[in-house]
């Protein structure tokens, strides 16, 4: 018999009901997560001073999408995720998860969560660790074994389930944590810096896991400062800085596909006589940036006259990194 697949189980057909259900009940049209005017601050050491971690944050997470929460260290990403799962309480504002409060046990049973720096009982093996969490979720022994083996296989740890956690590297512990987060087939997967401590192969495996989970109908919310990973897997992103939302939306709306210039690498050319802006030089090679096709044509003509060799031409498009640096680099008076 074929085992269960990664991702939430296929939903049963719900009975017909009015669009507006009873108070606190979620409907199919409701977002998975809704944050409204969310505020959270922390007192300083010994109760002195105050730091505002989040300031009037509004976000919405839709079913079946992968949403990236981006920002530098201290931007408020982890605080936001802890408010979402109920580990922290907001000072003001509202958090609705599946149309309910995060404090509702039925709501928490529908999510999988991996913190940024997981700490587990290091005297347990990976199999024992997953069995422990399966017991907490009320799974039968046979189902715990099946789900644990499948989860370890999906995160690349097949055959290592009987190794004590204290003998595993930080990146491997991260994978064990991911196995725990997906073991019970949650509807919403919440990951805080899931690529942290992973090598390039591990990062790719985690990206593939996230994409597979979403393809099976799941919803993903994760925080990261690795923009390349977010750009590869996210449907929408939000950029936080100092507790404030700087930008949010679909990647194809935030990041333009329009060509904004060209970078040309030349060999044996004289930069002083070339049109455009020389941005780098290394021996016989120089990198020149031009604004448009007309300037590119003049540059190529000038290089030909000087018998220079064109080794590469790269069109420049605005990337997520460009957007991130522009938003984070805004002066203080524009940060509110």
C-alpha cells in the first residue's frame, strides 16, 4: 500500500454553509493568517528602557502560497513568527490563524514549526526524538514509525535515525527539526531561517521540500536573510526593517523583468576612451556599465575601433537584492 505523501491530507468536501460563518470560524475564502496593526515591544535589561520590535504590522497569508518574511538581523522576523504561533502575545493588534486565535489548541495542531536555533534532547536518537513528538500528537505506534521513517527520508537522513542527536552537526540537527515539523502533515509550515547552517546541497534539499509541500496543497511561511533562496521559491515576500513593513507583494510585481542596462566585459581596451561607466578593472580586462541599447552600440563600436575584445555582455535587471538594499538603505526620516 502506498504511504502518505508530504503535505497536508486532501481535504474532505465541506458541507454547504453561508459565506459568513459563526464568530471565530474560518471559511474557505478566509486567509490562513491575518495580522492587523500588530505591535510588540520589549523592556531592556533590568526593566530599563524599551525596544519596539514591531510597529503596526499588517500581513495576510493565503492558502497554498509560499510567503517569505525578509529582513536583516533585528528586523522583527522571529518576533512575528512567535506571535503567529502564540509563543508571544502582542501589545496591540490582532493575530488570526485559520480564522481563530493562535492560543486555540485545534489551530496549533494544524501547523508545523521549526525555530531558528532548535534545541532538542541530545541523548535521544532521531527516531526516538520523532517518536516522542508523535506521542505528543496522539499518533499510534505503527503510524509513528511510518511517518518518522518517511520524514527522515524526505530530509535526507535515511539510515541515520539511530544516531544520537548529540553526535550530529548543526546542519543535520536542522534537518531533524524539519522532519519533526512535517511529520504530522500540517496545513501550514512555519520555518524560522530554515537554511541556517546548511551546506549548498542541504539548502537545495530544503528548497525542494518546501516546493513539494506547497505543490501538495500546503502553505508555507518562512523567514530568511538569504535572498536567493526566497527569490527561487516564494510567491510573495515582505521586507521588514526595525519592526516596520517596508515592502510587500508578489515577486513579479516587486521585481521588474525590464532590462535596466548592460554590463560589458572587455579585454585590451582603453577605458578612458569608452562610453559608459567603468566599474571594475583587472589587468587587461575592464567591466563597463551602459544605460541602454544605444549606449551599448556606441561602446561596441568604440571597442572595435580600438581592437578590443568583447568577452561578455550581461543585461541588468532589478533583483530582489536590489529591492532589499534599497528598502533597508532608506534614510531614518523615511523609515516610518
